[in-house]
């Protein structure tokens, strides 16, 4: 990996829209490649961050849609009483 292809954990979290700890968890679980730059500095692939962002986005959209459907179902059932 080239240095220009890497982003810090905080930058990756910003790209994805999650807390930096979530990025650390993905690194610990082996789901995101990383490079150790120093004793306290990790960098991850920008491409991995962007790919993870698309899954988070899709999951969020699905959760919002499911919540809206459940809310609508609740409204319908309360009207029919």
C-alpha cells in the first residue's frame, strides 16, 4: 500500500460516519487491513473505509425503512380498532 492510499483511523471514521472505536473494532476483528506507523498510530486503506461506508449506509437505510414500516403497521392496526 502506498502512503497516499492510507488514512488515519479518525479520517476513516469520518468517511464511514462512525465512531473511531468502530474502526478499531474492525481492525481487531481482522475485517480491515491496517498499517502500524508508530506506537500509537494506525492507518487503514482509504478503499477499505469507502467500501465499509457503503455497507453501513445500506444497513442504515434498511433499518430506517424497517422502522418506518413497523411504525406504519402500528398506526394501521390502531386505526382499525
